[in-house]
């Protein structure tokens, strides 16, 4: 288990140092901004959605290792996914990081399962996902994570 944890941490730091899909997309028809005041994480999610399918996904912003790695892993996972699948994945991810589900079957997103042991970091991990939801639902206001801890 310790080896696995170290491997997971390596993957998280790799995505932090070299975020995938970083930067605005050439073609974007959905966009939302999110902010996590607890940690200072900021993220903007860009999507290109056609016929209900996420053709491309990207993000920019600045934040801690967890928030950046989460946005990087998330945007990687979304490409080619239907909007409803993406929202279901968001819920499964949320259950994993809050500890109400194991996260088994979430593939590379499972590297963030360890966040459940650090409740104050859960919002860092879920910020990109809440912002994704706002982008898919065309919410005009930026997402601000509630300051209270769950
Ligand atoms: Zn953070």
C-alpha cells in the first residue's frame, strides 16, 4: 500500500509539474471559472462540445498540486465522453474523494483517492469538477467553493 501511495504521489506531482491540456483551446463553446477560497486555487475550464460529446477539454489557472493535478487528469478523462457520462463521472469522483465510494474503476483518477484522508483538500480536488459542471450547464457566474468544510 505504501508503494502504491508513493506511486500515486508521483503521478500527482507529474501532472502538477507538467499539466496536460493546459491553456485555452483553439475552439471553445463552453467555459467556466472556479475559485476555491480555502486554498486560493483558481481554474478556468474550456470545452468544445458537439452533439452532446466533449470533443476537447482544457484548463488554465493557478493552484496547488492537488487542484492542478485534478484538472489535468480530469481534462484527459473527458475527451470523447458524453455530457451525461461526464456528470456521472463527476459524482463518482466526488464519492471517491469524500470516502463514500472506493473509486474502483475510475482508472487514473484513482490516484487522487488519498485526498479522502485530508478533508481540507477535498475542495482542491473537486474544484475542477464543479467548474466542469458549471461549464456544461452554461452557468454564467464563476463557481466559488463554499468556505465551510463538509
Ligand atoms: Zn488547493
